[in-house]
């Protein structure tokens, strides 16, 4: 979609049923022992009800490629969650134009330099503000955040 401003890759592993923690731990073991990943996060989000977080198991390894550290977001989710995520991404893609893409990228660059990204402000917030609420500048984004009790 042309919305990336930092080295980040999102992957989905679609499980036929409820994501299985022992299988997720096997992936973690392989990443660390066989692929040489030295740092990663794993979070069991199967019971979470936050709108912008899928129900599943998150594995977030940092992967070196050359001299760049890539954040890889691996979500182990069921088919229903995968369908919801695909609908969400397709909805974003359908609403993008040059102007709002530029605004989203500008906001992401500013927020990526802040310590708030992934700690209270996510890309989903930016997409909602720009695409759903018509926000076009940082003052508008800050007002959008204030409506939910957050600041930049």
C-alpha cells in the first residue's frame, strides 16, 4: 500500500482452529536456535478484546539484514481473524489516494520518532484519523487523540 516508513514486516500464520501456544513456542525456539534471532517478544493475545489487536499469538523478532534491524510482526491467528484483518487492509487500500497517503506517511514519520508509537498510538489510529475522520494535519491528529484521552 506504500505506507511503510520504518523497517517492519507483518506476517500472518493462519491456524485452522484456535492458535496453539505450544506450536507458537516451537516457532520461537526455531527462530532463536536455528535462525539466530537474539531478541523477540511473544504475547498471548487470544483473550484480548482491543479493536486494533487481533485475537491470537504475537511473535515479534528483531531480524538483522545487513546493518538494518527489521521488526517482524508474526501473528498466529484463526481464519476468522485473518478474514477481519484482510477486510481491514482492503478497506484502507480502497480509500487511499495521493493526498491521504502523504498525510499518513507524514504522521507515521513524526510518531515513529516519538516514544508513543506502539505505546498508546498505533498505525490503526493514524488510518482511522485520516481516512475515517478526515484529519489532514498534526493539530487535527492531536485533537483526535485527545478525544480518547491520549496525547502525542
